[in-house]
C-alpha cells in the first residue's frame, strides 16, 4: 500500500516553515491548564468555566460569554477579548500583555497582580474591577469606564465618572 506523498510532506515541512496552525487542542473541553494557543473561541458560552493556568496566547474570544469564569494565572499575551463579557471573572495573576479588551465588559472583574502591560481597554467597562498590584505600563484605557475600580495601589477607588483615567 502506497502512502500519499503530500500529507507525508506536509506533516514534516509545515512545522519547519512555521505555517502549521495550533489546532490540536482547540476542540478540547474547557478545563484548567487547557492549551488553546492560537484558538478561535469567538462567541462561545464559557460562563463559570475554570481555565486556571490555561495557555491562551494569541487566542480569540470575541463576543464570548466568560461571566464568573476562573482565569487565574492564564498565559494569554496577545489574546483578543473584543466585546466579550468577563463580568465577575477572576484573572488574578494572568499574563495579558498586549491583550485586546476593546468594548469588553469587565464589571467586578478581579485583575489582581495581572500583567496588563500594553493591553488595550478602549471603551471597556471596568466598573468595580480590582486592579490591585496589576502591571499597567503602556496600557491604553482610552474611553474606558473606571467607576469604582480599585486602582493598582490597592487603596484608591476611582471616582464615579472616571473615564480613561482613574480620578
């Protein structure tokens, strides 16, 4: 029986060329430490899931429902959460460098000790979010609602009407 040459070559050449998408774990069920690197999870209903310690680097969660989700210690640099709902989610200790949170709902979210360097929160709702000890160097909070958010010093609460800057 002959083995077709094209699938055989693709198996070895695509990884060398950097063209192989990381799809193997994308169909895995949500669970702690799942590897969803480069996966598209747009529009999913992931309310109250536990993804603690998951690898979500460069993954997309646009319009995904992640209310009350446990995302403690996730590795998610370059991840996209555009228009997602992370109300009450726990992202403590998460690595979210360069992550996209445009129009994302983060009401009451816990971002304690999260790495948010260069993350974009354009028009995001961070009402009552906890940013204690978060790293925010270079983060963009343009037009973000920060009413009642606990700021990075762990002491200051942003005043009502705080938009783009914690007052």
